[in-house]
């Protein structure tokens, strides 16, 4: 199951993951992220478990749950926990305030719930994910299907444009049986304000702006790990 890094970006993800798992302690409840970067963290957690670390994981997607189970990580249902000690997840972009865009993998609703339950949310990334302003990466917006056209119009009023995410010629369907619009707002001047505006739109289950949810970002840069905190 191990996937050795084949390029600089993957090596940087692995470097960041190895630094992040140092914050996990015995008997912690650990949030397990989703995506190509979080994959490396899950591998590192599994190696620690194999070597005797006692933790229980809370997955942020069905894919992560399947991977973690295959690697011998004991899992808890999200509804069974009151808090999570540490979560390690990836991001599509982050800025100096540690605001994020997440959801390239379509799991941002569960990722946001897990982040909200977490005492210490650690984001790991390769060096290319750091930006001056969020917004080059489109903001994923998970939508209840019956509200799709209503939400599209509401996004337009906020200055956004976007299309339904597709996969293999059909709309991408999330683990929650919803669809995603990847919304383009250009470079975002005020992530907190846009996040709050999106929160007010009926029919949106979750959007990919993560504001004031992150304690630390660890970036792999070459073979070094750089840590950003507020």
C-alpha cells in the first residue's frame, strides 16, 4: 500500500506528514484527512500504530476510512466523539492568516466537521500551496441537488461563477449524495466575509473556505519542514 514519492511535490508532502505526526500522543483521537497530501499522513500514522502507538482515528471520507482500515488503524464514528485531539489534513491553498481553501477531493463537509471538533488542526502541504490571497483555486461548494439552480443564482449575486463538478461524464457525487459547484470568486479580499455570506445561502451544505479552524500549517520545502502558526 505504501506509495513512495516520485516527484518533488510528493516528497514535500511526505516531509510535512512526517513532521505533523510528531504531535500525536498515545491514546489520542486523531482526525484523518482526505486527499493526496493526507494520504501520506495516514501512512505515517499507520506506521506508528504498527510500532505500538495506541490511537483511534476519525475519518473525513469513505475513501479515508477504507484506507485507514486496510492499514490497521482503529476507527471511531464521528458521532461517537465529543472532541478530537489532533487532526492532520491537507489543503488546496492557505494564506498567512492560515485561512484555507479545501475540497478538491470533495470531502470538505466532513473535513469541516472534524476540524470543528479538533483541539489542534494541523494542515500539511507542499510549498506550492502557500498564497498571498486565496482564490486562484476555486471554492468547492457542496449543494443539495434540489437547490442547485437557486444556489447558482445566489453565487452569481456574490460575484461568483462556477460549474457543477463532473467525473467520467456525470456530476461528481459526494459521500453525502450531493453535488459540488467549483465557484470562482477571483482573488478573495476577505475570506471571513465571503465565508459568512456563503453560510447564509440555503441549500449549501458546506463550502471550502476554512476560516479560524487551523492551528498550524506544516509545509514541506525540499527536504525541510517549515511550520506556520498564527
